[in-house]
C-alpha cells in the first residue's frame, strides 16, 4: 500500500479504519504513518492524525520509541487542531515515559488554560493530567483550580469530562 496516497484518497471513518487495519501492530508501518503525521504537508498531516491515534489506542506499544518525536511536535507553534487533538487523545491511552511527564504536563496545562483551544483538546488534556496526577498528586490543586476557572464558560462536553475527573480525583 502507498500510505501517503491512501491518506490523500479520502478523509472518512472507513478510510481511517482501512489504514488502522493495514498498520495493525506493525512497528514499521506505524513508524511510516507517524512520519507522515509529523513531517508531511498540511493535508497529509491533518488526515494522518486520526489513524495515528486509533493505532496507538489499539496497540499502545507502538508509541514506545516515538514519544520524543511526538512531544517535540506538540511544542511547535501553529499546529492544526487535528494534530493537537489526536496527539493528546492518544496520550490518554499510553504509559508516558517518566522523562516526558513534565513536558506533557506543561503542554496539557497550557491547552486547558488557553481560551483559544478547542474543547476536545481541553477535554483530552484534562484526562492526561488526571492520569499523571495519580503519580504526581501535587498537581491536583492546580487541576482543580483550572477546572473551577474554566467551568462557567465551557461546553457540556468539557463540564462532563471535568466532573468525571473531579470525581476520580476526589475533589
């Protein structure tokens, strides 16, 4: 399969599923997909985002040697929402190596704090922070403060995720 051509062929759930099935648990194929996601032209990057996150959700081990690349990419300015959303989405489903915890926390806190971020990005970032709070309970008061600050002006989806997290963290 010419992965780049398949990505450009169409942007649909069926096409995403086809790519995810093709990648399966192959590290080599996943690395090819991730390479397109991190390095190609805007349209390819945008369309590769969805299958990348689904591949990692199904096979978390595929990210094992790729965290550095993903985190470095998330620190770039002017990333498309699809890149941020699917990157943070996949971080919910993996054990993030300890060496990246601080950077991931900083990224997620900045997403939740930002009035410009899409609600899905904020919601996924909250979940990642909640997962990290199990190892770093010191961040719980900051998460609580952020949630309380954001809650009045947020959508039902954000409120639901925030309330779920507050219950999990016993806030």
